[in-house]
C-alpha cells in the first residue's frame, strides 16, 4: 500500500509542470510609498518627462504627499505655466497664488479639498524647462 502511494505521488509530481523550480516570492512596495504613479488630476504638459514621481498617502487617505520633477526640452516657462493655469482647474484645483514672471522662474499654488499643490517652473538650461510639483496637506 505504501509503495502504491509513493508511486502515485511520484507520477503526480512528474505530471505537474514547473515543480522543479519553486515559485518566486515577490514582495510588492508598501501601499504608502509608490513610485511613478500617475495622477489623473495632475497631468504633465505635452513633451515633458518625469525625472522623479513619488507618492505617499496619509493613513486616513485624506491627502497625498506627491513630489514630481519634470523636464521638457525645447519648452518655455510661460507655456508650462499657462498649461497648469488652464488644465488644473478642469481637474478641481483652484489657483491660490502666483509669483514670478513669464520669463521665469514662476511659482503657482493651487488648492483642492484638503490638499495644496505648489509648482515651480524655471529654465533648466537654454533649451530645457524644469518643473517641480509638490502636493501635501493644506495648512
């Protein structure tokens, strides 16, 4: 009887593919520190790429802490500022304040529910613009 059980077990193991290598254990990032998460309410201007995009959420989920750094080649400060001033209100953000000139650097502040979004736009080089965007709890 024991021999039959061992034989049956050996046949089952041979018939199951992938038993040679055990499954790989994958540990996902903790849900409160996600990198490279895109936020539909924080779009990027066309032609800009993310250099940094880090998100953290409060334990209650009431607000996010987001740090984004974007760069755009052959872009202008005033074009990026105009984009944010036109597009963020469509996503529920209200312009709270604006500093600087179109020649740069410019600082914009928006609010939405319990969050504040601060954006700094400046020339990174003669041919590139850098955007720093930070979202955190409204003070």
